[in-house]
C-alpha cells in the first residue's frame, strides 16, 4: 500500500499503466545494482501486470531479507521520487521515510516462508 500511495499515473510507450514495480526497477537500475529479485520476477511467465510483479518482488525481498535495503536504494534520489510520487507520499518526507525504512530493517529479523 505504501508503494502505491500517491503514486503518479504514468504510462509506458504502449499505453500500459506503470506501477511501483517500474519505480523499483528504475531505482535499482539507477544505482547500478543487479538485483536478483528483479531477475527472478522477470523470469516468471505467469506474472502479467506491474502490480503482480511488484508483489512478487516484495515477497522475494522478504524471504531473502532484502526489502529495506532494496527500497532504500530506490529512495536515495529525491528527483526520482518527485517524478514518481505526489507530495502526500510518505516517501517524500524525510522523517516518514526514515520511520518506514527503520521498520523494514526490523523485519530482517523475521523469517518469512512465502511462496515465490
């Protein structure tokens, strides 16, 4: 829900609506990070929508204890955040962003057994 809250509506060249999956891919690519989760999700033929891919990526990151680090890399660039999110997004508030990332880093202690 946080990744979709106040997300600007963007469209691909072919008119398909972009979602937080596209934001995550762009953010990780900008950091020149080859993320195993991105490769894993793009290899799944059953996933057809950006939302489905985004959810699969979040599950992958939870299982592999990489969610906080992955999201933090995507949130480093303020210009990109403004490009993807409107002003009410908690990602644009430094205080809220720090609270969210702190909570996500605490999740690294939890073992998740989710179907990927």
